[in-house]
């Protein structure tokens, strides 16, 4: 249980950062949006140690009526002893104009390319399984040309670090088996650092919790409530005030870990 203490302190710090925007709404603009996210992720074994990671997220606002963002991710995962995994890969990300203070301020979708590296490890505490993920990202943000807003004029480089604490708790027994329900939750803090970050050191925080159903070891379906605080990198042009997004909604997540090893065996 000693290992839980630093994680608890880190999460408490994250909650303090999230609470700070709410306490300062008189000096900061708060843009509120209703989320509807459809996400998919999967790790596909190609050898005993190596897997291919695939991920897609279709993010929408206004109860799903308008686009928010699109994420496509491809990477590799290497398994070490003691349930430690190393990962890395590429992310293609697009942000659409949305909300009262859109970060895609020229009215056109803005592109972003990322490289990432991460380490994931976890442990069981009775029926509760906790997983920790630390991820580094190298980001290239597309800056659109004001005269031709559908064209990228230049790319801005930024660094970001992310820490996620996730949990899973079976509801029908001491362990999660096929055709059983479980509770899942996570909190993830995003911190920018290095050049071009400016005021956007605290980038965002996400808190989510909900129910999941395991069809098989390789296939789960989860429906979660999601709360997201995001700080825009630039101040509002009209008022010069910082812009925070406080987004709330639902996240439907599909986990499908198809194994190429099983396909070869058949």
C-alpha cells in the first residue's frame, strides 16, 4: 500500500488544478460543451513480447450533433516482466471549430502530429486493479494561414507529459470473467513543458467513471461519464482573458484485443 501514497498525492494535486479554474471564473472565460465520444483501442499480439496498438476516437459536442476532434493512433507495445509495458508510436489529431471560443479560431479544422512514448504498470489490491501510465508526447501543431485558412503556414513544436491513474473493479466475483460487469474509472493530468508552452503549462485534466461489460478477455464495452477541463494556449482575442473549457458528457469505449497469434494457431 506504500506505493499508493505518491499516486494519491499526485491525484490530489490534479484535483486541485481542476478546482482552480472553477474558483477563478470571475477572471477567466469558461466555455462549456456537452460531449459525446466514441472511442476504440486494441493491442494485437504479433509475438509473445510485441503487440501492435491501434486506437481511434471520434469526439463530438452538442450531444453528438457537431464535430469536436478526431484522433487516430498507431504504435507498438513491448511487454516486460511484472506486468510492465513500454509503448510508443504516432498520433494524427484534428481539432474542429466548436464552442463559443474555438481554439480553431480561423473556422477551419487544425491538424496536429504527435510522437509518443509511454510506460504502463499496475497491481491488484484485493478485487481492485490499478494501472498507472506515464506518457511523453512530442507535438507539432499546425498554424493555419490567415489569408488561406485551409492551408498550414507553419508548425509549432511543443512537449507534453501525461499521467493516468485507472482502475477496474469486478462486480460479480473476486475476478473479472467473461459475461460479467465491472466498474471502471480514470483520472489523467496533462502538463505542457519546454518551448512554446506559454500559459498552457496546465493543459488539461480528464476524470471519467462508468460501467463496463466483458464479453471475452479480448472484448469489452464501457459507457462512462466524462469531465474535462482544458486551458487554451492563447488568450481570448477580444478580452485578453484566459479561456478554459469545462466539458461534460458520455464516452462509449470499445476494447478489442485481437491476437494475430491466435489467428496463426487456427
